[in-house]
């Protein structure tokens, strides 16, 4: 079989194709589970519906199909009605799945004669059948979205009223008779040989659930499909109603037939029109489903997808060869040896490497004169090797983004092929495969849902939504991430099950596209890296320029060429800050270790300072600003809203209040969630304990556990009967007894607008009162207030059951609805939310004080995002620009943005924004971006960077990874963060606490100050190291400092003091400063160079030459005697000069060089103290930094060791000198400290003066 085109793509047609036909699964022969009392036989031309379906037709008529034309004309949501009733969906609630599980949730029932056995939870009891029944009309209004604004409630009510008027009109115009047509199961035979659907052999499958068994039973009995109630003619609906009445009321059979016959006669005129319209709708739906089948080249049983034929193995193999494996394409790994070699190719290492090579070349030219250069070259290469190796170890963790994505993929999946359910490796899935996903499974590919049963997926890592999202065959939105009929590769199925057809695999899935974004996003160079590279370029230009100048001077002055070459190399090497590379590496590493103690893990050392330079933090909401744990935050009872936070609330709830006790009872009993006892959680805080069950019920359980032990409380009120929550009823109900033999009482929770409608009383201060208009208005205003804060609100009610009507042996029956669902007592509301993390508001306040803008970028709903933003302090205004635009009825972007400082932007707005609109939005300080896709998050980061912002992005989900990698600094969550996010980020917050960023910002700013101090101190040695060579070339004086002693200063005496600045505490409150301007406030500025070179360097040079000339004077040489003598004297083989032979001249020169070296070391102690602070006095700063104190002392100790230890002094060319040469430089050191203190005092005294501008570095 040949496949011409690959269909492995996700199009709008895949999303928007309606799936009503797939919703009408066959339950026309589900009579084994239903004991019908009717003895009538329908006419031969009419299809007989099962009694369960007839009962459903009494309670409601599905609206989505029967009002199709109305929705097309009046719906503003692009032909998708967000309020449409989905009760015709067999997978939602009690309608149409053809199995008892869909009606009673976890209730399993079997009948044998008059004896009935009911299983509830883990207990079962044999009870007698009660004859008393109560007719219950289930509310069939459409489902309200999770974050439902009460403003939309009135619009929904108007639409419901309009539907009811149309329905009533149809009832008045019922026709007499019509011929009912039956539809047979159809399949499209593409890519497989069979043309009919054969029941699946149970031997080829795993054990079936109750759903599968019921559908399998129907399948074996008939191939006919029950028509959807919304597409049946009025006669069919009428006769179905007759059958239903016959089944339920045998004694009134004749009356019902007479009434229905009269209705049929009255409606005969309108029957044809209705039938034609419904047939057109059916044809459209069939065409759309057939398009999907043809497009994907698969075989789907439209009536019963669980018994689809699927693809043939041969066809699947051919498609697998074309499309490739269902896996993400890994990036080519970089060999470790290549990564290691790259460490040696940085500008700083290259600079030292060139210096080392030149030193070795100088030794090769003259092995006697240049032996110091050999040592210098070897030491430089050792420094390069050690620092590069250390840097490689720290940065050896590869990005590994693709590896993180691979962990999202399930290893195997269940798929229908050749009419058999088999389990295959998920990588072998192809487009068109029919797969079955159950709770606990990871979705193996991007799927189009064609059948589901209470199916929910956890999309938190993809969209940021805390609540599990319902998935069904219904297309509810044009946005692929929002619609219910698509589920995505790598997400977790947390409830129910579904049947889906694969529409995209591998790199073409949504996760695959995100992976591509993350891999292709090249991280920006960090500001610190750019600063260091610029500094190295400047130093290199200076060093080689000086070398070229001195080389020209040397040959111009007729200096011996070998000395010219050797000393020119010495000049170049002297300008290279050899200690700066190990100092930078060690300083950054020490800071990173200190940050890790504050729960900030640094992956890339150069990103440490970036956090301190950050101007904007774009934070994710779920799991970053919030706890990612649903929590009860507010209660409403006795007409008052109470807080559940005892630390901050003045109106904390009273656990002893009578109404609260009843509210607690409902929350604890009407709850199926339990604590996970697979591990001991007694010592775990209640809020952090693991639960088995729904997220909302887990929040209620944890709240109740804080008041009283829930398990013991439930034991006092055994559960007798239960109806789990479903999307049709939108409530959950359970019946309990007081003790083992007490009276029954009912508790119920659910959507407040549903619960309030079935109540006629309300509990106020423990007393039942009539639910009048005053109470309803209070309820409505409180509900709107809580829902407007982005909180999920549940209504609670109860009803004591009359023991006369409901005795102890009463059997509650879900199918017969023999329990009350009206005239309940309303108790109150519970409001749930994913609350902010403790410390987040304070952290955001600190960031704002530091001049950092914090914005929220989330995939969650705008209501929730805005509410959380206000709680944590991102938005500080009561009214946003969105509110102003809504109040005035104008377009958001037509407003004058100066009227407000806060705004909420949805992802759908971003694609059409102009550059001017982007500038208006990003100029605001209080921003929230909601409903953003990974691509849109990336777009926001790029726009911020174009404005010159240094952007830090925080996130924990897969959807955050492209932005984390593109940002100047990516911050991932260490606990809840996905592996993908951690790999893409530069730093990881180990405690998942946004407040840890504040510590990181402070450390980042401190490291900038510390590096400036280190560089200032390091550069101050260049002048006293370079001037001796200048004097040698220009004045032809004996060189005052040898190359090996230069190395002793840079990598010996200076190393510990330079590193010690990393331990220096901050001078002032760094978090009160604004972020540094990376374009103006450079790491190495002109003012720093002037202070280091011209001030500190020159005074050190003066101290050195003072010792140098005094040493020569002791032997009778004046300053003028040293002019123009280096080419002839003070070297081996030189003639006598000043009464001293050649050996004595060399000894005098060594003594002078030692005195110069000692003077430089002592004076640099003063320079080290001068670089200790930039603003405040060293006496204000104090001397608590013991590393610095040790470093200052170590300078003198190392100098003494080099000068006085036998063998060592010979190696370094030193000799013992008089103690006076140790004392002479001390006044220079003191002068440097005193003058610097005066400079700092003037800067503090006149911070805005010209002096401060010129002298503050």
C-alpha cells in the first residue's frame, strides 16, 4: 500500500470539526441492565429506544444540535457557543453512554428478580427494594466554566430563556406521525481490508471496565445506531415519551397513550420541516467526521469508537517509515573533549597562553639571560590549565533540553489495530492510530478525543492551569490549547478515560514545537561576559601597544637586541592581569556556593552578576508566585465572608459557630478524597500532605483536617449512598446516617448557581430561615465578589430526610431517582484558590524598591492572573486600564495609557500589536500577560530585550522552557519544575520560592561591586611593573623589577587579597539602589582606570623607586650614575664601575630589585585597604572580613618568605636587605589609605558635585 502524503500535522480542521456523531454512542440495546415493566411492542417501522434513554428524554432535550441555526446566527464566539449544553455527550454525566457507570459514577448495580445488590465504595449490603419513588427533574442547564464571571450569568440566563421559548413552541406544534429511519454503523475503509466492524474478541483484550462491558454487550446484539435525541423527529420524541411513561407508570398507560396521540395529531403540520432541518444537521456532522477519517486514513466506528477497527498493521508500518518515530529528534551532542578545548579558546585564556608562549620563546633565544622567562611561561600555562579545568568542571552540565523532553514520553500505549487492542511502544504510534488513555497514563501523542468518560488531564506544565481540565469530543474553542477535544503529548491523564485518534506525532506535536523553540533559542550573552571580553580587549591592546612602542624605542636606542626582545615580552606579560582569571573564577564560584545556601543554584558562573543587573522579572504564576496547591481561602455563611488565614485576617472564621459546624459537616462528608497512606505523613504539614482524589476536594479535606480529624469524623456518619460530581448535574451528593442505625440526612455541594436553585431555606446562625430576596441578593453579591477575585466557589447544602419516607432499610436508586433534589437548606459557600506563596508579596515589594519591575506571564485565565497579581503586589491599583475601557465601552488601545499604571493583556492580543502599542504596554510598571502560549512568552521576552531591559524569567513548566533559555537569566523551580525547565534555565530556585530571587539579586549586585574592587586592585600593579621597563628602554637604567618577581606579585602576594573581596559584606543597602545601567555603568570605567593607574599605581611606583635609588646610594651610586648604563654595566662580564666589579654590580642590582619588590608589596597593602570600599569609610565597613585580614597579612608573609628563605631567594633572584627598606614604604601605604578616606568623605558629603562625578568609581 502506498501513502502519498504525510498527514502528521495539526490543522484548524482537526480542531473545529464537530463531533456530534461520535457523541451518540450506541446504547439502543442496553436492556440487559434495565428491567422494563412495559409489555407494549413498538410499531415495526420505529426504532425502539431503551428505557434509560426514554427517561433521559423526559428530563431534558439536548440543545447544541437542535439549536444549531440559532447559535450560528447569534453566537459571538465564532460559531462556538461557550454556554452550549453538552448533555448529548455520552461521556458527560448521565446521558447516553449506555452503561450504568455514566449515571451513578462509582455505583455498580446488578438485578436478579426482586433482589438488588448495591456496591458502594468498599462496602456492600443486601437491601430490600422500596416502592416509594420520587420523580426528579435534573437540571439541564449548560456547564459554567471554572473561572466563571458572574457578569456572564445574566447573558446565560437570557439564552436559556430563549431556548425554553423555542422548545415550548416546538411542543405545541407536535405532528401526528412520521416515518423513522434508522442509521447503520458506517466506516471508511482506508488503509484496511475489512469493511464492517466486528465485535472485538475479549481474548485479545485486557479485562474490560464496566463501560467496555456495557458497550460490548450492545455491540454484539445490534449494529443499529440510536438516533441522537436532538435529531429525532417530534413523533419519535413523543413516542419515546409514551414508552417512558408506560415503563414508569403501568396503571396510567391508557391515559398517556391518549394524550400523546392527541399531541401527534396536532403537530402533524410541522413534522416535515423539523425532520428536514435535523436531517441536514446529521448530514453535516457525518460529512465532517468522514473528512476526519479520510484525512487521517483510518477506520473509526462513529457509533462506538472503543470498537473501531483502527489501522492495519501493514498500513501503520508504511506510515511509520514515512513519518518516522513518535519521538523528539535529539540534538547532536558536543563531545566532552570539544567542550574542554573550548575553555582554552576564551579571550582571557588566550591572552595568558600568548604570554606563556612568548616567555618560552624569550628563553629559547637566550637560555642564560631568559631563564626567568622559562619559569614565567611555565607558570602562566599552569594557571591557564588549572583555571580552564576548574571552569569546565563547573560548566560541564550540558543543556540537555531534549533529554528533559524525552522524560515526558510514555514508554508504551494501548492502541486499536486490526480490530484488536494491543500494547505497543509509544514511539511506534502513527497518525490515524486509535489509542485508549486511562487515568494515570501519559498521553502518548497529540490526540483528537472521539469518546470520553469523565476524562480530565493535567495541563499545568503546558498552560499553567492548576485545575485538571475536562476533555471531551466537543470542540469548544478555536485555540488548540483551549478546546476540549484535543489532548497533548506528555500531559498526564488524572481522571476517567478516553478514546482518541492520533493527529500529530514526534516533532510535529505541540511539545515537539516547544522543544524546537527551546533548542533553537540561543541564549543571550550575559552582561558580565560582555564586560570581561571588552576589558580583555582593552588590556590586550594596551599590552601589545606598549610592547610595540618599547620594541621600537629599544632598537632606536641601540639596546642589545636580545635584551630588547626579552624585556619587551616582559612588558607585555606585566600588563596581563594573570591573577584576574583565577580570581574571577574563584570569586564567582564562591558567590555561587553562597547563593546555593540561600536556595539559589547557579548553573553558569557568569550569570551570577546578571541577576543583580536585572531590570525586569517576568514570572510565571502557577508554582512560582503561587503554591500550586488548591486551598480554601474564604468562607461565606451567616451572610458574611470569612477568611481562612488566621495570620492576616481580622475576620477569621469561628469554628464554634453552629452554621460553620454544618458547613464543616458537608465539606468533610460530601467528599471522596482521602489522604495517601502509602507513606507515613503524620509529621508532614497538613497543607503538604499527599491526597488521592480531586484537587478541589483535596483542598476541602486539608481545610477540614485542620479543624478536626476527618477520618474519625466520617466514621461517626457512615456514607450510605453517593452520586459523584459530573458535568451535567454540576453537583455531588451523598446520604449519611447518624451512627450506624440513625436517621438519613443528605449533604450536597456543587456549582453555587445550581445549589441555590434547589434550596428554599438558608441556615443563619444555626436556624433555618426562608430563602427570600434579601438572602438571595446577599448570596449573589458575595458570589460575584469571590468569583471576581479569581476564586473557585462551591455551594453547600443539606437536607434531613424524613424517617417515615426514608426508613433505615430504604434503597436509594440512581436510575429511579428516588431521592429529593429540591427544597434543600442552603448553608454557605467555600472559595478555593491556589494561594500565593508565603513571602512572595514581601519579595516583590523589595524588588520594586530595588527598581526592578515584576510582571506576570501566565497561561492561566485573566481573572485568576489579575487576582493573584493584586494579592502579591504586582498590580497595586484597584482599577486596571482594562476596567476603565470596559466601563467606558471603548477599545483598550484607544485609551490614554497615562490614565492608569496597570493592565492585563491576553495572548490573543499579542499577534496584532504594533510597535507603538508594544511600547505603550511595556512602558507600564504593572503588567499581567494571560493565556499566553510558549511562542507568545518568547515574543514578550524579545520585545523587552529590544527596549534594552535585562530580563529574568521564572517558570516551572514545559511551556516556560523557550522563554527561560532566551531570557538574559532563566530561573527554574527546583521542586515542582520540570526537567526541561531546569535544563533550559541558568539558575534553579531549590525551594521553589520566588522570595529566593531577592537573595540572588542582592548577591548579584554584590558581586558586581566586588569584581570592581578586585579589578581596581589588580590593575594598580601594572604601573609599578611597567615603569621599570620604560626606564630600561628610554633611560637605559638597570631594570628595577625582574619578570619572575612580577609573577610573585601577581600570583603570589596579590592572590589572596584579590579573592578576599568576594567575602566582603555590602557597603550599603544594595536593594535600595536602582539596577545598574549596563550601557553606562561598566565593570571597568575610565574613572576606575584613572584611580587605579594614576593614583594607586603611581604612588606604589614612587615607593619602589625610592627604595631602588636608596639601595644604589648605599653603594655610592647617585641617580645620575644609573642613567644610560644598562647596556654596559650591572650584568655578567661588565667592566668595573663605581669601584665595583661585575659580580658586585649584579649583587647590588639584585639587592635593589629586592628593595623595589618589598616596597611594592608593602605599599600595595595600603592599596588593598583603599579598594576595600567604594562609598563608605573602611572604619564604617569594619574588619569583619577575616579572609581580607588574612590576605593583607599574607602579603607581608609571602614577601618575607621569598626574601629570607635560603634557596627560595636564590630561585627568585632576591637577597637579604636591610630592615629600613621594609619601613620606608609604610608612609606611602598610610598616605594611600588616608587620601582615599578623604576622597570618600568628599563623595559622601557632596554626592552631586563635579568631584564626585570624576572621582567616584
